[in-house]
């Protein structure tokens, strides 16, 4: 049995948490007795250490999952004729859950393993498993067997999760081409989708494997307060600046040299562009071709069909209305930054000066410092990572009525990784609801951004036994160095708070079917909450990080333990919406067609 240490929650503040209580009830509603009874001892978290992982072992594990799943799907087909849709769909739900839970051991190494060959094998395993699930959910024989068995025998109404599972399975089968008349068209859709998956995997792995760096003299990095975070290149004696956020953010925000900022932004913009642009364009073509084979006008029509917006025309109209709303704000903000740049470089009123892309982050910081009183470099001293981490966990415990328990002897994949069990905060310790892992520092070959990666879905096996959900927060926060603690930019604090909202959304899933448990397209198995809603809880929860009482708790000066001064908290709040017009317009520009 795993050894657990209680993570002590911070003192509750009733006034702060009233707003979230009803939301917390929806996210973390106590488990029904039929789904889970209180265990006599805490269940162990899923083991995710890979001490002897080899490419052949990873691929062999994927093949074993394929074999078991294929046999289970054939069994569902045989059951359908005799047992009816209820029993057959229940068997399909179990087969999906078991295969999904097993898949993470084959696919997680692609995100976190230290060996490049193992990562490559894990990416190949992900492609195989995605093809396996896609094949099952485009299996005409399965579709016909379920329909012939009779639809509607499973569940009791629109609000019943079992009935929703049945509808979603049949919808997935239809949207994969099971009601197409042509066998050749169905085969072509499957083939193109497999190619799309392989291209997308190659696209992501190329980014993650990229490990180039730029070299700079110390004088080129003036303005950055901690140059020792950049190791010196043995051959040249220059500083090595990598292209992950902990290295690039300080340069873009603080480096005084425009040419230094330009080199970094250009390198970021062109990173693996030569390799990935052809993949991107080919995926666009293949997605469009698949949609048309399935009878849709375009891939956008195919995707919007299951969203609240329903049509791409409505989505486009909505996005462009936001572009129009933000445009005057964006123009005003960029005008303010241009004036700051003119003042900074000593340009005359009639001198031609432009605001370049590599100027935005730098002059936004200066603007916040001058007009809102926010000194981002000095503020880092108030956000040591260990304090921020324990406080964020404590705040979520209070908000959602939980206790997080560190599992000290959990089997993990790297010494930096921490594992926690999640319990209800009921008297007596409460049920264990799920597990999460924290892997928050950058490493070579590791996934290079921030995400929460599902490790196990929530689902119910036979006799009401529930498999608990699990996930890992994969981050790239500023790491500590010998003698120098990890100090976070406030943006990193906000990101951590946001991502931990996804963690709680995942581990508080009380789904009976894996198809409804928290997941997204990073994993090969089907399922997840509705995509319209995936970001909603975290986007709502991250607002708490701006509350003065939360800022007081999150901040603790690395030297004297003091919290942020009230004047700084007020200035930070004042700066919250600075450059919102530019940031939102940039985001919308990535989502919308350009109008001519």
C-alpha cells in the first residue's frame, strides 16, 4: 500500500468561497454509493515509472492493448443479437474504459521520457492506439449490430448518463461513416484519418524534440536580472538561451537590446517551421477531404455540428464581432506603446519610429511599471515556487472541499515528479476521488508547453467497482538552481492556477463511462467533456488569482516572508486589463479568416 502524507489545507475564508460552492458541487459531487464505497485503505495511484522501458516494450504494450480491445469489440458484436442494446453497449463501455486506462502507459512516455528512442516509440504507439479506437468507432459491423439490437434499451431519459452514452456512441459511429453506402468511401476516411493522426503526432513531437539555442554575450542580455539562469557555452563562453518559456520570457520582457529580442522572437516564430508547415497544410487538405466524403461542406461544418454554435457561419460572425469590438482598444494600446518607445529611444516628434513585434512584451512591461506601478522583476521575489505551489493546492482544497494527500512512494517517471491522492474533506478523511501528478519543470525532450494530460478515465466496471480518474500537470515553470530558489513571474503563477483547475476538473469526474470522463485530443482514446466547456472551469477559476486576499496568501517574499504590499496588489489589479485589446485581437486573428 502506498505511503501518504496529508497536505495541510489553508485556513478557510467563508466569504471568499461562497461564489464557488454551487460550482464545486457540480464538479465534485460526492460519489454515489453504487459507484464507489469507502475503501478500507487508500487505493494506490496508477504506477507510471518506466525503469526498463525500451522502444520494443512500449510498442509491445500497445499491441497487447490492440489485441484485447479487438477481442472485446468482437464479443460486443456477438452479444448484441442475443442480449439487446443495453447489455451490448454496456460491454462496449467497459471495453472502451479498459483500453483507455491501459493506453496511458504506452503514450505518456512520448511527453516525458528522457530517452528519444522511447519517446519516438511512444508516439508510434499513440498513432496505433488512435487508429485502433477510430477503427472501432467506424466499424460497420458494430454499428449494424447495435442498431439491430434496438436503440433505447440502456438508460432512462435525457438526463441519464447511460442514455447519453448510448446516443454518443451511435453518433460517433455515424460521424465516422458507418451510414455511408460505399465501402470504398469508408475505407478512404479511415485511411486519411490515420494519416492525419500520424502527421499531427509528428508535428507535436518535432516541437518537443527541438532543442536548439541561441548564443548571446552578457551585454546583449542587459536588463535581465539573473543571467546565471543561462548556462555558458563551453566553446564560446556565451550564454545559451533556449527556446522554451522559462528562457524566452525574460528576454522578451526585460532585454534592453531590440536586436536580442528580435533574434529570440524570430527563432520562436520559425522554430521547426520548415518541417511542420508541410504537415500542417497536408492535414488541412486531408481534413477537408474527409469531411466531404462524410457528406459535409467542409471540416468546419463537420466540427461545428456537435458544438453549441452549430455552424461555421455563426462561429465566424461571432469571432468577427469580437474583432470589431476589440479593434479600437488595440489601436489605442499600440499607440501608447509606440509613444513609450519614442520616449525610450529619444526620437523626435517627426522621426519615423515603428513598433515592432519584439517590442510588445518589453514596452508592455515598461508601461505597467510606469503607469500602473507594477515592477515584474521585483515582484518575482514574492513568488517562490514552493510557497506558490502549496498555497494554490490549499486554495483549491478550500474552494472545492478537498484534501490532497502526498503519496511518497508512488511509482513515478522522474525524481521531480510528485503524486497526490484527492480525497473528500468529509470528517474521517472521506473517499479517495482520484490522483494527480505534478511534473512542472522543463527537461530535454519533454513536452515544451503547459498542459494537463489524462492518465486514466473515470468509469465503472462490473459490480459497481469504479476506476478512479488520474492526470498529470505537465509544466515548464522556472526551475531552481543550486543556491537559487525558483522564483516565478506572475504570469507563471496565473498559468499554474489555471492548469490546476484542469487537474481538479479531471480528478473530480464522476463518470460511469470513460467516454464522458475528462480528456482531450492529446490522448488517443475517445472521450472528454464537451469541447465547448473544456476551458470554462479553469478560465473561471483563474480569476481568483487576482483577488487581493488570494494575492496576500500566494505571495511570500523569498528573504523576509512578507506578502505583497497593498500598494503593489492595487497596482497589479489595476494592470490586469492592460493590453487586453492587443492580446485578444492576436488570439482572434489566429481563429478567424482575414477579411479583405
